[in-house]
């Protein structure tokens, strides 16, 4: 059985190229049993004023599409 962490890590591989093109990246931090996933935006994305929008509109949207059991994506 694939764990939530493994599913999230796999989905993050799809997000990374977009973030890396802008000098940033994303790393998995934690996942809870109730579907809350914590990630950390790094590099240019970590200090970007638009990082919260990137997290919610980009990363969260894609993760929820790929891993339906995710209820929310939070920033570390």
C-alpha cells in the first residue's frame, strides 16, 4: 500500500520543474492522518512575496488533484 507521504512525494515531482524554473523548489515536511500536508518552499520561492499564492494556487491545487485524500496544504 502506498502511503500518503509517498503519494505526495510523487506528486511534488510534477510541481518541481515549475518552481525550479524560477529558482525555487519545494520539499515535503509532514503529512497527518486527517490529510493535512506541510511543505516548505525553498530557494527563490521561500522568500518570494507571492509564495503563499504559489503554495495555495499552484502546489495545493495540483496535490489535491493527484492525491484526493489531501484536505489542505500548509507552509512550514
